C-alpha cells in the first residue's frame, strides 16, 4: 500500500467539467485512504482543485514549488506543508523522493514532461515506482497510441511499454498503483547496446 502519491496535473482546469470533478474525486479518495498527496504546490487549475479537495476531507497535502512560481503568486498558502525550492529540477527531484508512485491527470506540457521524466527513470531502472495515467474521457488515447506505435517501429521495447500503466477508472487505477511495482526488464538499457 502506498503512503504518498505524486500527482501531475494541469495548472488550468480544462473546458470539460469532468476534469475538475475527477480531480475533486481523487482528492477525496486520497484523504479517505490516508494517502498523502504530493504535487506541484499550485493553487490554480486542476492542481488547486485537487489540493483543496484533499484538504477539505482532512487529507495531507505536500506541495513542492520553485521560487519563480511563488513570485508569480500561484503558490497554495493552505497546504499541510509547502517546500519552496530554487529550480524546476529541484522540484521534480524532491517530489520524486517524497512519493511512492506517480499519477498523471490531464494537463499540458509541464504535466507531460514531469510524468515522462519519472517514467524514463523507471525504464532506466533508476527506480521501481509505478507510473500511471488516468485516461479521463480518452484524453491520453493519442499518447497511448503513440507508445504502441513506438513499440511497433522499434523505438520502445514491450517490457518498457508495460511500465506505462493507464486506466479510465479512478478507483481501479489507484488499486493498480497500490499493487504495482515497476517490473524489472529482461535487459537494462545500459546492458543492451541497441538502446
């Protein structure tokens, strides 16, 4: 059972109200299951919705935010704990250290970049933490199709494709994350000169 989940998600809420409702529900479930939320420390968009929902249910919310975003007045002032760091690199490293697993909700460039960095760490066998996408309303269908294409075209091994967990159901994906550990690959990337 995981004790802390790092969630990457949009600093906007998106046009479809289901995204906001999903973030609210995730916050409630984390609080109910006594799983600490680790996230980017913002008060805006899905980030703020998620944090507020978890806090409203008595959950523990830990934010990690770089000073540049504090200066832009987007930091959440009501968290259980807020770490202010000097760079985006330090932000990602600390969130990864604090979390037992990772989940991405819908979001843009920042969400994708943060998620793919930790997924790459799993591929390189630098960690054994689950990396999952919550595929709300098919938002990540094109990304999952691209991952499958990468396997077919020889840019991604099947064993590494399986590191990318995805589901459309919130409770089911939390269960899969809780049960999962990134499986070892048959050959590490540094042991196989093709990769």
